[in-house]
C-alpha cells in the first residue's frame, strides 16, 4: 500500500502537465485556424465587391460558390450522408440559412450598396457581439469582466472604422450596412448552432453547400438568365476559385475547426481582425491610408480581440490546483 501512496503525488503533476500541453496545443491550433479564416474573409470581401459591381450579380456569385464546392465535397456527403438524424430539421435549417444561400445573398447584396471595407467593419466584426448575445441567451456561455471589456473595445473599434462609411459614405450605403448587420446575425446563428451540432467541419460544409445549391439551381435556371455566359471568362474562373473553394470550403472548414477548438464566442471574435487586415492591405494595394481615428479604431479592435477571446483570462480551476499542490 505504501508504494502506491508515494507514487500518487508524482503522477498527478505529470497528468496536469500533459493536460496543460494539450490545452495549449488546442488553443494555438484554434487561433491558427481563426487567422486563416480572417485571410479568407478579407479576400472574399474584396473579390465579391469587385464581382457584383462589374459583370456578375449576387445570384451568379452564389451559383459559382455552391456548384464548385458541392462538386468538391460530394465524397464527404457520400460517406457521411445528407444529415444525421440527431441534427434534426430545425438545426439543419439554421446551419444552411446562417452560412448558406440566404447569408450569401444578403451579404453580397449589401456589397452592391457599400464598399468592401464596410463589410469587414459592419458585418464581420459585429458578429462576435451577436454570438455573445445568442450564447448568453441559451444559457451555454458566460463571460467574465475581462471578456466583456474586450467586446466593448471591439464594438468601439468597429464604430471607429465604419464611421466614414456610416456618416460620410455614398448615398444609399446605409442599405448595405443594414444588410451587413442582418448577415452578421445570420452567421452568428450558424456559429452557435454548429457548436452544438456535433458535426465535423467537413460534414457541416458539405451539408450547407449541397442544400444551398439545391435551393438555388432551379430558380437560377428558370429566372436568372445566362449571367455567367455574358461575363469575361477570366473573371468567372477567378470567382469560381474564390467563391467555390476559398469561401465555401476553406473558410467554412477552418472556421469550424476554430469553433470546435476555441468555442463559439472565441472563434467569432477572431473575425473582428478582418477589418484590421483590410485596412492594412488597403495601404499598399489601394493607396488608402487610415487617418488617426481609424488607427485608434484598429488598435481598439486588436486589443478587444485579445481580451474577448479569453487570451488573458486565467484558466478556470488554476488557483485550486495550485492550492491543492501546496
């Protein structure tokens, strides 16, 4: 009996250390996945803005997105099925509506009225606020003071970045802003639903893209007309890659990974970095240099992302383990 009792204190710290390493690895992988999503969303906003203001319509963009992605993800559906019975019709509709065809039509229509920089500031960066509200409403998640301060900083930074577009932008831009806010609420619904669905990121992406194509294809063929045939081939190919692979597959997969590893609110808050990336890319690519208010807003969003994601929060249970070791 004595050797077993003496061995017990040695095993517990080792188990705690292994668990800590696993948690850190999971955190880093989740943050890495979230940063990939930020890059995908930033490039998607620019590409979609270019598409819907030149030769393509929102319906054309949506068809490219779901036709290409459904073809690539067909093996996933063949192996795992259209949807498990445990998911149910209600959650399936929330997933497809939140990240599928309805979301794409709303957000791409908003880009016809407002510039690409506004979709990052008004839609993507407000998504964490909607996720926080929805998560708290269903009783699944609570936030400490540090994370609440982070959400407030993100909201303040978003207002600063969007100030020019909201108050001094082109006539009719407010229509785009309302559509962006609706899109943020829709994708937040998807985020919370996916977190509770038990689906893998690949399976969720396959389901969303397939059902979206199923809804879109008949209406497009009957009423939309040959919009894709009238556009330059190089633009169609570029949009097929951006919409069908980068936006519909890569971003959804890595966002699912971020949600699975970090939780709904932490994964969504990483998306608030998108307007920061757009602003930084705009300097060398577009010749757009942020003013002092915009730089202050960028700093606020960056700090808010760190705080709201829980990066500086003390892990739950850490003081108790230290006391137990003493």
